[in-house]
């Protein structure tokens, strides 16, 4: 049995997302979540998932969503981020089925100061649900890890009640992810905050499970956004196993892995760290920094190789009157970035065991 025996190709609902994550947890693999900033990057990720026959997670950050709508738009009230997230969702919904893969459509880190963005996306979900009976997005993430544990859990529970009515999955974060991403700088955070305790994880599980089953927890185990030198912060994915054991014992031990866990800061991690995390119930791993560089690499290499054809519209190494349109056409050089991005997404799928899963 494969994923397509459980769900259909295209964007999934919260219940369908849970079925995919249950299958992944049972079969010891995880799904990479790739941040997309344009139709080009979204299409490349879908192409990779199709080629390796795997489900995939496409997500937009607050800044990435604003870029999707256009950097020229005002975003003082998060209006550009809301518009861009909705535009990305509609694009992905339009093309996902054509690629023949199940897609979890997700919004990435939303800190407290960005809640107007979150509210705007939920408004769009409600409007779409009213018309189609399913939400626009599959899932959303609340990242209130910088707030007190009590406020974090209380706010997540409040939003989860609203989301459950729309069949949307919630991802929440407890503990700090180090490094810097999308305007949130945790480079100087105390190391003790990079490791979440089992008691905190269970308190979250106990609160949210009373509302619904469709949620996951991004527990900190030394994670850092971006690629960093080894030794700066030590990843301890084995701690995730302790979270599972603690929760299982509290619940009576029938399910040894009752938690759906998320691995943030996956770029630059070793294959052994990834393997350990997946074995302990990680079903989703964020990969952003590596894929950003991969997209650049194809374009960079093309420009370096064809620089003599890109300086002018007419005139190149083959002759002063030779036209260069077939080189500077965006469909040519942007495609080179898509190709290298696709290769990196396939690598992420392979690292997580997410190949030939359909």
C-alpha cells in the first residue's frame, strides 16, 4: 500500500494530512517542507516530488509570501503577506494535481507580531471552506516560542479551535530555534532554551488533543536556522525519543510514538542526525537554506558559462551581429535554477526516506 491508496493527488486537508503523517511515522520516513517564494520555485519542488514519486510539503513564510505578491506592495499591515500567501495557495492548488502528488500546503513560522498575517490567511481559509467545503491551506504554523509557555499554549489552543472547524492542521513550536530567519534573530539565545523538556511537550499534547487530533509539535533539540559550523550548537535528536516515551507512558503505553514531531533547521544536518530524528517520530523536516542556494547555483553557473552572450542583446562570441535572446530569455536562465533546485529537493526526499512512496 502506498500514499495514493490513502489520499488523492493535490492539496490535502487537515484530516488527510494526518493520514499521510501517520503513514510516514509508521513506515519510518519524513516529508521535506520546502519554502517557496514564486511560481517558479513551487513548480520545481512539485517536479521533484513527481520524479521521486513522493508526497511533498510546500510552505510560505511571511516574507516569502510578501515576495510572492511583489516587493513593490506595502506590507505595513501584513496585507502583502496575506495577498501573497493566498496567491501562492491558489497557484499551488491549480497545478498540484497535474503533478500527480499529494501536497501539504503550509504556512511557516508566525510569531506573535505576525498574527495579523495568520488571521488574514484564516479568513481566506474560511471563505474558501464556505465555497468548496475544504480549507485553502492544509496547515498553518504558530511560532510563539519566544513567549511564555503558558501564553504559547493558550494562544495555540484558541487558534486551533478555529482551525479544527475548517479541517486545518496546526503546527506549533515550543523551545527556540537558533540562528536567524525572516527577520527573527535568535543567534544570541541562551543554549538552555534550545532544548525542550518532555513535560512541556506532554502539556501541549494534553491541551491540544482535547480539541482535535490534527496537530504537530516542533520541539527544540538544538536546532538552528541556516547552515552553520559544526560544534556551535549540538543537535540531540535522540531527545525526541524521550518525548515519545514520556507521552506514551502518560497515555498508557498503547502507542509507543503518539506525537507528530517536526524538525526545524534541517539544512546542513548530517544524514545520521536526520535518521535519528525520523526514527523518533519526526514526520516533517524544514529545508530552506540549502534549497535557496541550490536555486541560485543553476542561475549562477549559467551566467558564468554564458556571460559573453548576456552583456548585450546583439553581439556575442559567435559574431557582432548574433542575437542573444535565446540566452537572456527568463525561461532559459530561470529554468536552470529550477533544475538545480529540483535536484536538491530530490536529495532531501532521499535523506528522509521519502521516495517511491506513492
